[in-house]
């Protein structure tokens, strides 16, 4: 694992003494200024010019397979006017005081960094030009740059960045907000496909991931967790375990989920993980899980049915008078929809390596959100955040799982218990399935009223979800502006709550991955009642092109219409046809419409082809990776719907142990083709990690309905 | 006990308990972390290696059963002509996303092309369905296998953004 070469100003000075000249940037940028309470991002030190005129660019965000390790450096390299071949990409450490927000979540890297990373590159370029202007005694305005060199066209002189770097580093960095940026027509890197920077290492099996971390004297910890979430340790009998040669320690720790002072996890530390794992069968732990044994999937289903039979406990959004409008409607459509808890099932199991020495904690963490991981580890371990150093590893799948940091908190405690010894904590697959932060289940009871023209005049949804202290738990909320609420005259969105002991969290396209199925599935029923297909109902309901208020961001009806029209054109959509389904969803600032073609043969549903049209604004930064993200998202959505994915709980305990209990998509279930197109619009570019996922699920359900005539209102779909 | 085996052409002797899986001997005793732990139950294929030329799940292969045998892992796959072509195809088509499963995918794909040099689309799907890719890079895995086998591309990728070129 390469130690990040790009740290802070002091490191730069050290680096410059050691060899390559260095270009520093000290600049502050306030990001998301329109968002109240947004943290200011302080940026510097992303660029180092090497003696051979290669340029090392720091990639600050965690790489989980979304391609950000290439994408962010592309933005810097573009404005620095480099040839891509000059670029060496290095993962930075986690330090938000230096690099700004470093989160792989919410498809946020593009919208958050599109301008700041370009400004970083442009500022560096301006400093190089200033240095060249001084050296040549010419006006900086007469200079240009190309492929890592400053040019003076009048004289034909040129200087490489490497030869200017030392002088440039003494220049005062320009104001990032005022530095000139390229016109997009001049882009030579942005918009060109760039392959993954780590691919050469991946195909050789070189160590990259957290699980691959190696250090002298490394010891290994396997985990024993209270089977039911929220249970705690009463007593540990570890005599038999400690008698095993190679076992070093047994340590009770807190994953962060139970109150501090209690333990819900016991670590067996040994000189081999396999040995520690095997020793678990000899560990006897008495747990107190009396408070959580009553929670079960069957119980949730029963309670949800009971809550749906009554009026919602609380109102989420009201407009007009939905009851009156329903009473006067020409047609009324009613349906119940539901979806289950889901696990993330990253292929690399949760792990983290930590070393506690001289009161400081050093971590090698596959974290999607190391800033939060630092805070959580500090809280649980009782260590000051500034006494921690966090190195970022490549991550074997994120999907939101590693936005929450039980693995870091546990590793920190293990390291503290064994000062001076690096400890790697690793979950096995069952630990990983049973101690996830799950996508919460939910239930919806809909009524919609149509007028004589087929327009939606009333919409009611009673949403049953999970809450604690009267507030939805993590990822269990619904936006008050869930479409089509804001454009229907009479709306009543209400919510009822129940409790769970399960920890919940964000799964790729959180809330949207469920709401798209629920709302677009129901709207397909409404469209049918109106004598329309879903794209046409959407067009009529969206109405004129305009921006309407959304939850956190506005929703643009014209952009929605744009992708609906595009996918219908590409797929040759001709209205309701047997074997085809449509879905649209707006999430994470991306507008996506998708068409799914299915056939049913020998009692099995087969997806033949998927068409995707997306609008993520004016620029697709890395086209090849963009297509990969979209295709992977679509396949993941199909997997959620088609394979029986469902986390089941009995007596407080999640029953899934391995991939036999929670199937992931395999090659034989994947369509032959997923066609991807982007509709370019004059809006700032946005992210692609998530928004292509949600609409594929209703498109699939609606396609199956077109063949069977039976509505599919529950995930996972019963495959006929 | 002391167990001798050949790994990527090199004779190795390991001291390990006989029931220790080959996966963990590779990762812990031989310091070769390229072979990945995914499920420990032979369900995901991340730990696929070749044992005497056959693809096996190293998490389900006890080291005692590998004694005296020839093991090839991802670290050594490019020494094999087919493995080299497969790895090169993986790079050329930018197959990996997170990359965690890809060692196992490359090992399985190489084993496929060794015994079936010109597989049909169904052959590829059937053979490769023991390997999970959580990022779902399956379309490119299919394409990379065809590329390595010298088969024509299955799909002319319509609808891709303009200006696309490999770099």
C-alpha cells in the first residue's frame, strides 16, 4: 500500500528536499454555500510536479468501485493542462482539514468537486504561468500552456512544468474563486474515457484492499457478536480459547451500537485470522438480549397491517382535500406496496487495521466516510480525533455499508487493548450479513383519484416505517415531496411508526431504491386506469417544463420529460406492450428513465435488455466509467427484485448466514445488453453512483405485469 | 505439519495445521493476498485458484489436500499464455469496478478458456456463474472473455457517449 505522498505543506517541504520540486496550494473554498450549516472545505496540496515532468495528483475520496480515484484527478489535470500520460494518481490520507469532505456517498463527489477540483488545477497552472512570466520577463497574458509546459508563442519558447515548479511554488496562490477556468469546448481530458488507475494492480493480485493490509508483527482478530442487535455481554468464559496456541487475547468491545460502557462484541486475537476464527467455537459468551428478542419479520408484518388499518399517526404532506377529491373522483385506484430489509453484502467483508502507540491511533480503514469514522472511533475509543491518523485503502465494495464505522470503532479498541501491536479485525460472511446496517423495510397503502379526463386529482399514501423517539431511523424516512405529490392538487401523505432493534443504514440510492418501486409501480396502475401508459401519464402529470420545490433540491419537470422521451425513442416504446415495462426516478440530482424487456419461458422470468436514459447535467466526465456505473446500478436493482433478496429476522436475530440465504446477481441472470445514453442539459454535472438504480425495479415489475396480468406489489418480486 | 506444494512455479513448504484452507495458507503463510476471502463457503468464487490446472475454491480446499500439488494464483496467472490473454483483456476492457472479485473471475475465466477455447455465450454464462461480482461488471466480463478467446464482440455498444476512446 503506497503511503500517500501528498499530505500537507510540511510534507511537501520534506518531499521537495527529497527530490521533485513541489507546488503547494493554500486556499480555502467554501462549498455548498447555499446549504445552511455546510462545512467549509479547506483545500490545498493536491498537486506535485515531479522532476521528470510527471505530475502526482492526490485523489482525496475513498475508492469503492465508483471510479472517483480517476474522476477527481481528471478535473485537476484538465485545468492544469496536462497530458493524461503525465498523471500519476495517489490516494491521499483522510484529513478533511486539508482535503475537504472525503465522502463516498450520496453520489456527491461530482457536484461537490466539479468546480473546486478544477479551481485547484487552474490555480496551479496560474502559478506556473506566473513563474514563467517572471523568468522570461514577459506579460503572463501572453503565455499559454499545453501538455505540461508553458509556452510563449511570440518567441516560440517553452518551459516544462518541472523546470518551473520550484519557482512556481514560491508564487502566491491565486484566489480560487477568481481563477479562470477553461471553456468546456476546450476540454481534452474531461469527457474522454479514462480507465481505472488500479486495474494493472488488480489483475496481478497486488495488495490494495483493507483486508490485504500487512505490517510487521500484525495480529488478527475474529469477531463474536451478540446474535441479536442490541444485546450485550454478561459473561465471557475464554479459558478454552486462551489455551489455544497462537491466541493472544480475548477482548470485549463496543461496536458503537450499544451504550458506552457495555460490550456487544468479543474479539479473539491470534497470530492468524483463520486460527482466531476457528477458536470462536470454544468461546462461551452469555448475552443479555432479553430486550430485543421480541423483534421478528413476522411481527413487523403483523404490526404494519395493524397500523395500516388505522389512520396515519402523523402527517407528512397535505395539500387540498384528498378525501373529498377521492369521493368525487371518476375513478379510484387502491393498492398496497411493500419492501423488505436488505443487506449490503459488500464482497470484501468488513475489516480494519489499527495500531495504538504512544497514545496515538493509526488506522488503515476501508471507510466510505473517514471523517465520520474518525469521529465515531474517537467517541467509542475515548481518543481525541486529532490523535488519529487514517490511511485510506481501496475498498472492495461500498454500497453505503462503509458509511457506518463499527469496524473502525472495534479495531480502535482492539489496538488500544494491545498497544504497540498492529491488529487487523475481519468479519466473516455471517458476521457481515448479521451485523449490517440494513436498508429498512416499509409498507405503503395508496389511493389515487382520477377525474373524467384521466388526470390525477387526489393521492393518498399511508407509509408505515421504523422510528425511534418519534423520528424515522436512519434511511427509513420518506420525502414530503415524493413525486407526484407536489403536482397533484389534493394530497395526503401520512406516516405511522414502529420499532426495530436492527441497525439501519444507507444502501445505494437510499430511500429511492424502495420509493421508486412503490410510486412508479402504483403510477403504472393509475396510468392503466386512465387508459394510458406510464410514460404518457408521467408527461401529463409533469406538465410544463419548470422547477418545482423538492425535499433538499428542486425537481425539474423538463429534465424528467427529457429522459422519458429519450428512452422511449431509443427503446422504440409504442405504448403498453407485452413484455415491456417503464420506470422513471429522480434521485441524487440525476434524472433516469428506463425500459426493461422481459420474456417468460419455462416459468422463469428473463430480462433480455434494459434501456437507460439519464440526465446528469452538462458533462459526463469519464464516459466509460459512467456507463459502467449505470450498467452496474441497473443489474443491482434487478438483483434486488428478482432473486428473493430479503433480510429475515427471528427472535431478534437476522437469519442470513451466507450467499445461499441472500442471493446476489450472477452472470446467468444478467441481460445481454444494457444500453446507456445521456441527455445533456445546461445544468452543473452531478453524480452517477446511485441514480440509475431505482427506476429499473418498477420497470421490471411493470414489464412482468404486462405478461402475467398480475400486479407485483411486494419486493422481492415473486417470480410468477 | 510440514506440507510441500508448488505455487506459481515455485516449490514451497509451509508449516500449517492440516485443516487450514489453502486460501488462508496463501494469504497468511505465503504472503500472497491476491486470492480473496469472500464467503468461506465456496459460494462466491473470490478465492478461485488452479489446483493441478483445475479451478477450485481455495476456501474449501484444505492445505492437506494440496500437498504435492501445483497451485496457480492470480499472482502467477500471467505466466500462462491463456491467463496472460485473459488478464490483458481485463485491462483493455476496463473490467474492474471495486476489483475485489476480479482475481477469482480471472482465474475462473482462464480455466474456462483452457478447456473450452471458443465458448458460446451460454458456456460463458454457465461457467462464470459461480463467481459473484457485487459491482455487477458482468457485461464486461463476458466481453473480456470473448476478447481473450478471439471471438467477435457480442454487442456493438450503442448509445454510448460521444468522444469515447480508451486511454
